[in-house]
C-alpha cells in the first residue's frame, strides 16, 4: 500500500498535503471545507492581534501560470481562529491543525505568541516572517539581525511547537546565514516559501491589482523552481530536527513529489487551491500515489530528500 502520510513536530497526518496560509482559510466555513477534504490538515489565515480589512480591492488575480496578490493580511483576528481551533480540539481530538500568525510590530508578535502560549491550544503554530504585501512593512526574514532578535526573545517564553514561514532567498550566502540562525533555536519546521515579493503583471496597458500600483506577490507555477531551491537548500543546511514544509508551484502530483524529493515533509497548496477548490487535494494526492507506485516507493520517507545530482 502506498501511503502519503507524514509527521511534523511529532504529530501524525494521514496526508502530506494541506492549504497554504492565505487560501481557503479566512473563515471557519472555509477551514472546515479543507478539514473535511482529502487534505491532511489545514493552516489558518495568518492572524494579527485584531481584525484587519487588508488592502483595497482588487488585490488578487489569477494569471496564466499562477497568481499575483497584494492582500495586506486581511484576517478575522487571533481570537477568531484560536477559538475555532480550541473547539476542534474538543470535537476532533485525534487531529492536529496549524495556527498561522504575525504581529504588525515585534511587540504585537510577542503579545500574540504569549496569548497562544497561555491558551489550551495543543496544535502547531506558524510565525509568518515573510509577508511582502503590507505597505511600509519590510519582510522580517530578510533582516537577519531582527530575525535572530525575535527568535531569541520568542523562545525565552514560547514552549509549544513553533515553525516559521519564510520568504524566498536567492543567494547561497543568505541560505548559509539564515540556516545558521535557525539552527540555534528549537524550531519544529521552516516553511519555504511565501510568494516572490513585488512582481508586476500587466494586461493590455494596465496593472491587474490596485494596491502598491500593481506590485504584488507572485505565486503558482512561476515560483516552483525558486521554492524547490529553497526547500533543498535548507534541507542541506538545517539540523535534522528542523523539518521543512514545501510551498510554491504545486499544481500536480509531480510538483508535490519534487518538493518531497527536495526534502519537504509536508506540502502546501495555494494558487491551485484558489483556482480549483478543495477537490485539488484529492487529484494531486492520486497523482502523487501513481508516481510513487511507478517508482516502487511505499512511503514519503523512501524518497524524501534523495534528490540526485549529476556526478563530476
């Protein structure tokens, strides 16, 4: 029997696929739809302390090879998602879900994380260090000094399973520098990658989204090579205890296979989920299983991280 089951942070999941934060996760109803699909679990919309309207519409556009967005972190606030997850812990005690969050300042980040730490939440927390679409706010994870400061402060009090969502890095030196920081801390995972920030898509003579004069994060097939490079670069550099969630360009089972081959333990689906709906999970899982069967792999561990290189 071919299995796509996996583990993250010591928790078991019957499928390695899940949604990417930002897609099909704004409301409890959307989250419930992912929960009841073929996906192994879900992650909530990245929550700020309070409700955020986000950037003005139009702020998301499907394009032929992916998507462009400048959402600006619209969400219903931490309590909305945390309360829902606490309800699910009672009704579905054998399942584990992800809570994504971010502060609009370091102080707010600590306020949010301390609230989660003090709560009864038993799932996995993802700290988003990579949103490229909030005007005036830089991506934290590109500032290594700030990243290290935040992680050192967070782990002084946060004792629950925690991972971080990362932007794409493009320089080998940056992989080295980032991994050296992450290896100092008891992170459960890194999530590679968020959208490639500040792309521009034009139709006729106009941009297609309103915020930032059309500049937005690029997702979908455009970013798969970058996402795979980030997954594999961190797989090579991080201590084995830090797992990797692969995100970016997952349209088919082959795409999911490549993320796992590069070292991912779990794979998130964003743009394709937005375009197809939750039926995408069943299709991609079936395609992944066909590839595994053809290659004689029974589990993800049979090929995870075993990317082959061309010998000298």
